[in-house]
C-alpha cells in the first residue's frame, strides 16, 4: 500500500502533473521546466525529487545537463498504470494545451544561463 500512496501523493500536486505531461512530449532539464511553469528552481527541483522517488521519472546526467525523462514504470505497477493513463488524460485541459504549445519555444541554451 505504501508504494500506491507514494505515487498518488506525487500526482496530487498540479505542478507535478504538469511536469509529467510536459515530459510526455520531450526530455527536459530543470531550467526548461522552471521556464515553462514560471516556478523557482528550488521548487521545480523538489517536485522532480518527489516524482522520481515515486518511480514516475528518472534523470540522466549528460555533460553539463541533467535531463529528466518519464520512466516506463517497471519498478512500480502503480506508476506504470498511472503513467499509461495520464498519456490520454488532460489533453484537452487549457493549461496543458498551453504548456504543450510553448514547449518548442523553450530552448535550454536560451533559458539556462
């Protein structure tokens, strides 16, 4: 039960749901997520840590960048199920639509200085 609760709590925050929805479209670094959501870097980092602890995403260091990706949920059936469902949920939500529309204009070389 603890694993289910951890995943559900991770997705109980609107900003974390938005992060998951953005990562469905592309790999992102902290500063790109920060620019998209207009949040402080420390806040974004805390959200990413919660999502990672729940098994919903992972990070990889690539040179100077730390890239965040969604997982396949293989470590948690709850994470896998919710990630699978979230692919189809909220695609008509105005905030999500707006975020997806602005993603191509957010370039790490410009926002991460």
